[in-house]
């Protein structure tokens, strides 16, 4: 697209066609070449159009809010199915909590982007199959494969949400990178809404308590549930209508926490040796070790996605490179620990799931680390690291699908 923009810089109609074809990619490529074409009237106009940030808050159109409110109400009623239809909560919530948020946010993007019916059908089909499948699995609380399927199902629906975000264009890598940025912005906005909701809930319950009316039970069982169900949709809508609200906050969060996590990891690895703890014989410690690993990986990916548009930042690149190398070491320890446990005590669904995801993460981290080293050396750009990250994401999707749909059958629903 970069070449197309340059060759049509004096043709307003052609630029408009390119912009409407893919707005986010157009903006990214235009900003990369703007220093070369700065001063041309049409180029300056497009720069202002693409990068103008209004100081006022945009609430979106009435139709958008109608969609958000209706979808939020449906999500809330779905979350209350156990109370409405006398369904066992211990059966319902572990299997269905992910369906309270992801399908409705997916529908928001499909509706807002006017995505064609074929993509709607594919996404609706995947969600419907997942919903029916997870609820038809045998009700056995001792089943490891059931627990694994319930844990991995939100990741599967997160991937489906990404498919909705890019309007079904699976091969469009910049769109995947935008999706990672959206996740960071949505988390920040969601945290703000959650804190505001907690404050409002406390004040409301306290005020009614002062006049002798106890509303705690009703409030938490109905108002709070509907509020939590609507939060992902509202956070998504606000990030899409007001990107200026959080798109400055997310990079700051990434820049602050990346070096802090790097220091913490170095100290933590030394503390492990000092304490004598090891993940080879301590199952709970290995579990926490892997959770730490996933969290740090997420921070790396989030930081790269948020920093890719900012240009050169040598110190930030050094921090990300060091963090990725340390994470490779942590991953190597975790992988050797799970391999040791399998050799000593045999294969189980949990060990296979952890082994698989650790192998995938190690390969991914090595690829990312290699590109970050090249970036620090000046042989590559941070954007290439971002593309390396998002190219690999479908591999996680395939593994997640295998755990959800394959493991229960492979291990006899044990």
C-alpha cells in the first residue's frame, strides 16, 4: 500500500479508495512516508485527517448505543441463566462464563464494520459449536480434560474475537497487531470502568443501608451481574469511539512495567536458587512458574504492539530484548521441569497440555528474541518484531482447539 499511496498522492479519489479499503493499514503506511511528502497540500490534508485528535469526548451514535445496550442486556440474562432456569451454577459457570463476553464483543465489531454475511456465518458457527460442545461434555468434576477444556475455551473465543476484529481477513498481519493494541486499550478502559463500578456500588449499598434498606443481596445478584456483563461491551465501544482516551496510557504502562518486570525476574531467578525451591518436584510451584511465564510473555507482546508505532526507542528495545532473553531462560526451566515430571510419572492430560504450550512459547520467544536482537543492532525495525509475534498467533489457536476439542476424546474424558 505504501507504493500505492506514493503513486496516487495527487489523486484524491484514489487515496480515498485506498483509505476505505483498509483504514488502519492506510494510516500506518501513510504516517511512515509522510516525512518524505510533507509540504504537499494533499499530503498535509491527509496527515491532519488521520492524526487529528479531538479533545472532546465522543459517545458514538444512538444506533451504536442501542446495539451496546441490547447486547449487554442479552449478555446479562445469559449470565443469570442458572437463577432463571434453575441450572446448577457449578455446572454452568465454568463452561459458559466466556460466552458472556466474547461473542457479544465479536458481534459488535462485525456489526460496526458492516462485515459480510459469510464472515458472520463462520463466526456464529464456531461459537455455536463451541457452546453446544462444552455443555455436552460429561459432568465429571474430577475430569482433567474437562477442566482443561474450560480453561482453554476463553482463549479459543479470544481468537474468534480477533477474527471478528480483522473482519475475517486472517492473512492481514497489521490488523492482528491492531488487535493486540485493542486488547491493551480495552484492559485499561475495563479497569477504569471496574473501579468506577466498585465505587458506585459501595456508595449505593451504603446509602440504602443508612435508611435501613438492605439491598446487598439483590444488588450483587442482579445489578452487579448485569454491570459486569456489560463492561466488556462498553469498554470496547469507548475505546473505538475515543481512541485518544487510552492510546497514550497503554504505551506508558508498557514502558513503566517492562523494566520493572525485567528487574523482578532477574532477582526472582536468583531467589529460586537461594530458597532451594524448584519446579521439578513441586507441582504447585511449577504451575505458578508457568503462570508467571505466560504473564511476562503477554507483557512483551503488549509492549511491542504498543511501541511499534512510536519509532526508535533504543532503551526500550534493549529492555524488551533483555526481557525476552530472560523469559527464554524461564521457559527453558519450565519445559525441562515438565519433561522431567513426564519421564518420572508418565503422561497425563495436564502434563501434555503444559508441555505443548511451553514448547510453542519457547519457539515463539526464540523467534521474537532473534528479531529484537536484530532491532537493537539496527538491522531491523520494531514493526518486524510485531509482525513476527502476530504471524505465530494461529499456532496457539490450533493448539487451543486441540486441547478443547481433542483432549477429552484422546484421554477418554479423564
